[in-house]
């Protein structure tokens, strides 16, 4: 009977250790997820700002006159 109790005690200890390890891994993954989420938001803001800046620059470019457009088309063609 004692060997069964010892075996059960060992199994419980392993289960407790596994549960502890899984809790720690879960906490680490939550921190990593939070960090990655913050990085994603920062990158998204930077992309939005870059997009606004490019749009502003495009608005400042002069429009091509019809003859300039035809010259550019001829240059591309050959």
C-alpha cells in the first residue's frame, strides 16, 4: 500500500510542477502578446503618418500639362 501512496505522491508532485510551469509560460506569453500588440500599434501609427506625408507630397507636385504627358508616353514607348 505504501508504494502506491509514494507513486501517487510523485504523480501529484509532477502534476503540480507542470501546472506551475504552465502558469509561468502563460504569464510570459501574455507579456509577449502585450509587447507585440504595442509594437503593432506603433508601427500602424508610423505607417499612417508616412501615408499622410506621401499624400501631402503628392498634392504639392505640379500637375503635368497634356504635352508633357504625351512626351512621357513617347519616352516610355521607345
